[in-house]
C-alpha cells in the first residue's frame, strides 16, 4: 500500500453543537459539520452530518455523510468512517474517505480510496469543536500473477546509441530486413516475439536506435535454427552501436505504465532523458496514472485516440524515459496533448516538462524515423526504409 498526500481538511461543528444520547454503556452522537478541503487536485466546501457512536471503551466511531461542492460547479457525495481515541488529553482520529460524482472533470474520484487523519480541539471559543485533518490517497502496490495465455505476453523497450555517421548503415539494415522478411519472421517465431518496432531518433546529443517488442512467454516448442540469420543480424547491429550485447551488461529497464488503445494501431517510439534527480518523481507520476488518476488518464487517452506504454531505462550516464504510443498517426500524440485545454492534459504535459525539461513553448522536435515494424499476423509484411 502506498499513501500519496492529497491535501488538508478543516472541519467545524455548527449549529447547537453536539447532541448526545447516553445508552448507559456508550451512546450516540449527532451533529452537523462544515469545512474545506484544499489540494492541488481538488478543493471544495464540505457540509456533513456526523452520527458517531461512543463505545463502552470511550472510543468514538466517526460516521460522516454529506456533500462537497467545488468552485467550478462539481458536486460530490462524501462518506467517512473511522475511529477516534483519546491521546494526550485530546482526541485524534483516522477514517476512510470515498467520493461519488458524475462531473466529467472529476471521474477519477469514483475510484479513489483515501484515508484521513486528524485532531479534534476546542479552543479558542468555548463549546466550539474543530478538526484539522490530512488526507492521503491509498494506492495498491500488490500485483497479479500471470496465468498464461494473453496474460503471459511480456513487453519491453530499450534505446541503443548509434555511432556517429552510422545512421545510413542502420537505414541500409532496415532495407535488407525488408528484403529478407521471411527469415526475419522465422527469427521472431524462434525468439517468441509477437511484435517489433524500431525507430531512429536523432538529437543534438547523438542518434539512438529505439526498439519495442511484445513477447509470448507461454510455454511451447520453438523452431530451431542454424543461427546464420541471428549472427548476421547481430554483426550488423554491433557495427551500428559499437558494442557486443552478449558481452556488455544489460540495461535495467522498468515497465511503469501499460494502457492499450481500443483497437490495435501503428506504433511510435520516443525517448527523453530525465533531468537529474527526477526518477523518483517519474515513479510517483506512474503510480498516479495507474492509481488515483487512472480514470482521468483513461479518458484522456480515449479522447486523444491513443494507448501509452511507458518505460524507464537506467544507464550509468543518465536515465531515459521511453514512451511507446499506439494508435492512428501515433507520432502526433504529443502535439495533440500539447494543444489540449483539458485540465488533466495540461497537468500531464506539465509533468513531462518538469521531469525531462522539454520546452513546449518552442518548436516541436523532429519526428523519429520508423526503420521497421513487424507483427505476427503479417509476418511477411516488414516495413523498411525505401
């Protein structure tokens, strides 16, 4: 379980104050409360009713129901359930928090499970009770175990440097793979590769070969090979990037986000170096996309018409975020995101800028060049440079 701060809340008992019905052993409270919740993602005015039970052991059970309204016109039903205990002469409490709304800008709250911690205090006014609270979003960190079939598919993406002046050799390799598409398809079958895309990315700091693969990790017998094609392909790639992958240490690559589009589309790959010290924030950002902002993220991708798979590759020199976009005209995805005025899309864009330093006020970077694309359903259709 991961807790992500989601702002602060201040509550005040209003009206005649607390009503209490004594049961002899325990009892029942009834009171109205008002207050505010403030955060960078949601801010609103709360009106609540608390029907807390007082247990025989002097532990209270805050049970709050009510509504919250935001300045932009959203309305939420609010539920809180918790425990309140005496601590150092005062009361502290913890409770769950869930919200429900139909407002399109806040669909993410419908899958939010949050916790609230707070303290209840009386001064400065007599008979006035206030609560100051902190709110945290709860995100599950447990992962499911694959059971074979579709769930056994594994994905990977990585970047390899291209030696200066070797871009033409890489483009020539792409053309040769197109002419040897049958052998290329057999190679993928032997390797358990279901899909592969390769792009050439040119930057002022140098060129990179970007690769994306989908693997079938289910058990099964693979066809055998004499290894001639594999050796030829390995030698050609070594000549391009300058080192032997079999001897060099393998890069550490993490899959952070996997959100497929509604239908299979074209693939586009782009890589951006992370700013120093920003990898921890990238992990938090990915957790937010998979957790408290999952509904907003899904709606954004649906509206823009793309899927996104996000990786981070760690190297001794720097950390690299690798985005694999799938859809119709996927190379336009970043431009469409930059032009969107939707609040979540603006936040998403700001996260990219903060973590990578990409300047969206200037001209966009040139699109990356697709070298080849292969998938199992079209094993004889290997696209390469003309």
